């Protein structure tokens, strides 16, 4: 797939739960209807940043709502979340994000 | 005017037709058996213009040889037939309209031919009387759509004309009964003629002609779902169904609609259901085709009985070896019966759960899409409260109490209610939202000139909407506004879900009308495919002890 079809979205929220040092967490795979979520520590930051690359263009409003709800659930601080999406539904995106958060030390259950 | 009325014209007409067949077929007719090569001549001799003809098109079994023969009749003799049949599945089922052999149609389901049927209707090739549920159509066979001629399929016949249907009896008894006892004529295609049948499913004196078919009748494995294709979201929704509905109401008697959503539930019973201590408390009695996905639950001792609408290819040996659970004949093989199983599903089950394509904010759901006239099949009878039901069960009483709490007068009179669950992911493929302001069914009704939009399950009958976001219990909603917000509250990130009144939804959640996975004690991160009791077709075969023999298209190992 050419990158011409890829849409890049970025969101940032103030964190609530500072994560202690954690190793990067990777869940999911980049395949049709699925996505890969990578959560990495962002030392010194008190925010949670989302960077999304998706093959399905035009769903910015839904992405924003999905990551906003995720952030309301977990409130990660000092973390960067990178998403590579190939047309996953919001249900799958939310599930992957929650699975990734489970691996982050200090995140709420 | 003094001529006394002849009260027996139908019997006379029947004798005339039988004599005509004997005359025209000559030595090609031996007793009731007709030479295969003379099948078209048989139909030419039997049929008259305008006849109402029941061509056996079932959900699974097809009278395909007779369907092909019907497309070859002499249109100078046979025309304007009125076809009455359950399922339009084969191209020949529509060819007869294009060829001018038939002109009217009353049916139930046309899944595989739905797009072509819509084109033929638009082109004026046929008039549809009505689209029915199976039970309605069977009912009308005995009222105002009685067939003059029935063309049915059986596994075998003996020399007398007794029929053995094998496990896929399906619609045959209903069709033959209506035809044979109204001076109609019954023609059966059979795979073989034998001296002694394993059992008699249709007695010989209800059958007029038997034609050996050159190839066995077609049959489709419609209810086989490969566990490898079940998603984590389907696992999550299945967990919610089991814990939030089945366990909550103590559902012991039920019917599952077709699909991966319900296959996931079946495969979670021996794992997740077991971990909740639910064995023996839910899912003991079923109106269900022999779903391969139910094998692990059966093997784990969950199931006490299963009555089936039809059979499922590959399940024959497994069914024979588990005859305590299935309805089987003295020959050991399954006896299915669509009419009885539909009645069982409607009146003797406490819950129906099925998937849908679209739902509106009143809870009406439909699988109709533009340009396709697909019909209903059995879902509306399974997925409707049985208003005539009078026997009680705990699940039925509790649903009735929830729906009537606080009401007076006629609407508050104590009675039970069937649980009707619509299980749907908020987005379908290609990000098509499942929740919509207006069902496509309305536009289809306008295009095809239907009296009503083809709604599969009416919102009035739906008791629970289950999505990945949670369960909306519509029984507890007291106003249309509450119902709308309850549905929006589980509609996820669809436009209708995003436009929810957040405060109203939180209020419904406080009242238990909406329940999220966490409200049910379910951690969404536990929803993995590892919970499935079988994760592949091979696992199902293994679980069956090698008795289940999947058709080749499902043998992917």
C-alpha cells in the first residue's frame, strides 16, 4: 500500500497517572481489519500523546472520540502511543488500546 | 339452474390427471415409478395452466432435478403457474418466471437469489403475493395457498412409493400433507429406489409419482462456521451474552440464529460458562440445527436435547452416536422437521439470539438491503414474543415482570415475555454503522411496492441489544425516549452513538438498563480467542472424537 493513502492524526492530553519506568509495550498486528499499538515511555513529559497512521481516511472524529475515551479510562502520563491501523473497527481499536495499557506499569487496571 | 352442484370437482380433476399421465407415459410409468428420462413428460401431463405448485426449495435440501425439469415443460400446455415455496435458492427457481412458465410467487426466503429476484420483479416478470415466515407459509398451505402439485425431494423410495428423507426431512411433511389431503398430486425425486427403506418418513399413499434422479439432490452446509474466523470482539460479546443475559435469566431453552456471533457463544459454554459455574443452569434444551460449534458443549455434558429444523452436512455420524440428545428414527439417523422446530422455537423456547445488519432507534432490525428482496425465513417467528404462550418458566416470568413493572390495566396484566436478543457489532465491514436513523428496509419497500418495510425483528419484540459496548435492556425502558437513549448508549462510535445524551445514558446505566462489560465484572482484556473451546475446524473434529466429518470446503488443515 502506498503511503499516499495513509492519514496521520495526532492527539495529546494532560496525563493523570504518572507511569513509573516501563518497557515499551507492543500489541496487535498490522493486517486487514487490525492494528498495531506501541506504547513507549516519554520521560519528563506529563502528557499522553497519540500518533495514528491509518489506511482508512476520513474517520478523524471517531479516532478522537476513541482515544479520548481511552484516556479517560487510563489517564496515562509520560507516554507516547503509536498506532498503525489497517481499517480496524473502533471496537478492535479500543480493545487493543486496553490490552496495551495492561502492560504499562502504573496504569490503572 | 336446477343442476345440483358437483361437490367433488377436485377429486375428479385429480383422477383425470392421473389417467392423463398413465396415457401419455405408457410403459415409462411402472406403478408409481417414472423413468427419469420422462420427467418433463410427466410434468407436462400433470400440470395445468394456473396451477399452484409447491417446489421443494428448503433452506438446505433442494428438489433440484425437478426444478430443472420444470424449466423444460411445454409452455403451450403449462403456463402461469403460481409458485409457493420456502426458499428460492437455485437459478431454476427464477428461470421459470423468465421463461413464462410461472408468473406468481409466494415465498419465505431468497437469500442466494435476492438480487435477481428484485430485478425480475422490477422487470414485471413476476408478481409476489407476499413474503412470509416459514410458519406463515406452511399455515397458508392449509388455508388459501394450498398446492395443487408438490415437487419434493427424498433420499430414497421403495417400490410402493414410501419415502425416506434421511436426516434432512425439513419441509417435506408440511408440503406433502397439504397437497395429498386436498386432492393434489405429489411427485418425489429420489436419489435411489430400494427394496426396504431404513424408515418411512412419508407414507406411500400420500405420494403419486417417484422419479429417480440422475444425481443426489443438492444440499448446503449452511450452519457450519469455522471457529478460526471468530474475532476477539465476538468473544467479548459472547461473554456478555452468557454472563449478562443467559445467567441472569437462567435461560434453559433457547434458539440461536445463524452466524459467528452465536457460534462464539456455543464455543464459550464449556470454557467461560463452566468457569462461571453455569453448567446445568443454562442452555440445556435447544431448537437448533446440528451446529458443529455446539460439539464441545455437548461433549462437556451441557446439552440435554436438540430438535432440528434440518440437518447439517458432516454431522450424520456424530448425531447417530449421540441419539440421547437428537431426535432420531429407528434407523439411527436424524429426523428433522422445519414446521415442528419452528413451532418449538416460537412457543417452547425462552430466548432467541441473532445477529442483524441494521437497527434503528426504535429497536427495529432488518437484514434488507437496497436492490435485494431476501425475505424472512424463520427469524421473525423465533424473534417474536409468543403472545399465545401460557406455560411459565423462570426466564419468561422474569422478562414479563421487568416489562410490566409499574403498569396497570391491560398492559400491566401479569404475563411472561420471550427474551429476544439482537447481537450486533456497532460497525460492520467497511465501517458501515449498524445503527441507523432509517432502515434501508423503508426504501426497499418503496422501490418494490411492498405494503410494509421488510423488518426482520420488530423493536416491540426486542428485549436486549448487545454490542461490544454493552447490553441495553429494553424491557426496563418505559418511554420511547428512554428506549432511544438506551440504544444510543450501546451504539458505540457510530454517529447515532456519538449523539447520545450522556447524562441520560449514565442515568440508564445507574438503573441497570445499560450494562457495560465492567458492570458485569468482565475485563475486556480477557476476551481472547484462547477462550474458545475449539479454535479451528480440526479442533471440532477432534472434540467429536472423529465422528464429525466436515465437507471438503471446510477441511482446511
